[in-house]
């Protein structure tokens, strides 16, 4: 099962580099996938494949997703009710 993964970090949308290195693909393929994004000098992507990025959780968590939350980002009560495992300064939440 390939769940969507939300990475919540103070680095927010600049975290798109994590999956780029975690599961590398050619820059040509990446550009093909993200070609419709508006180009700016420093482009930050809100999502890439199954990965989504933000600096906070602005709604109720989707129980079919996995959440990787940086300690400084805090958590809400709904996340705390999910299964969790600590990885350094991040905590992984899932149902």
C-alpha cells in the first residue's frame, strides 16, 4: 500500500528535496512531472508524487495518510491519537 506522506516541518515546502534524494529520479523526469508548476527563482513545491509538505497541519489529519512531524511544529489532539514512532527530531504518525 502506497500511502500519501505529509511532512510537517519548519522548512515547509522546501522539504521537497527529501523525497528527491530518498527515491532519486532523473532531473528530466522530475521536470516532466512538475512542468505545470509556475516557475520562480526559488520554486518550492507543495507536493511531489505521494509526498506533501507544509509548515503546519491546518486541518484534521486524514487517517489513510502518514504524517512525519518535526518536534518544533507541534501536534494536534487527533495526531496524538494515532500510532507514533520517534525518529530523532521527527515523529511518524499513522493509523
